């Protein structure tokens, strides 16, 4: 099983990836772990492209069954032939932004995110960036970039649009994998 799940930040790629890996015993990998250097606060400094690609390639080599969540458009393209299924999640902007705000509150606390808090500027900038997904151009992580990237993928692509329950997504992914192997 070699599945890649992508979508906008807050679309549920990591949630689906974790649920699918748990159900199947596959290794769950997330592109953020390769793209970003560990910093405090997180997501401040990207890794050099060759290093992130080498790290991800090594982990994919070590995991015969994997679920990779997150976007690797533009930097992980040499790894695309390894996927037997790509899953694309398209969730309404308001839902995504609410999920992201809640996730950040859980991770950093309301005080850190509030005006004057240590994470306020980062939080505000992140939500503004995430809000730009639907109308953004090819130069950024955007719907347009993901759609263009999906046009180039040679394996089957399964799309979920809207708020589909995770258990239904998992069942649908397993069915799509079964059909792709026939």
C-alpha cells in the first residue's frame, strides 16, 4: 500500500493519513516532518530541498506500506511514481480555517495566540496564508497548483469534496486501492 493524501492546510490530510495507517498497519509519514526543520516556534525554517527529498526517500524505502499526508508539490515530484493511489481532499475554506484555528489553540494555547501573545503574529500570518489557498496562483500551495499537479499524476486519484467522515474516507480509499490492483 503506497498512498499519498494531499489538500489545503486544514483539509484533514494528516487525520485521514493517521486513520488509514492505523486501520492497515501502514507507516504514516507527513510531509511537514521533511519540509520543516524543528524550530520553536515550529514551521519557521524549511529544510534544503535535497535534504528533505533524501530524508523522505529513505523513509519511503524503509516502509514497504506507507501513507504520506501533506503536500509535496514542487519538491517531492521524483517520488510520485512510488504512489499507487493519490487522495485529494477539498474542504470549504471556512471549515478549514476553523479547524486550523482550533488546532493552533490546542497546540499553543489561547494566550499565546491572542494579541500580544508570543505566537500571535505567526498565527495571524498562517491563517492569512491558509485563507489564500482557493484563489492563490501556481507559485504557492494553492488549489490551482494542486489541480495542475494532479493532472500530471499517472496513478488513480480519489477526490473527496466537502466534509466526508473519516471512517467513510478510509473505507473508500481501501475500495479504490482494491479496484486499482485489479
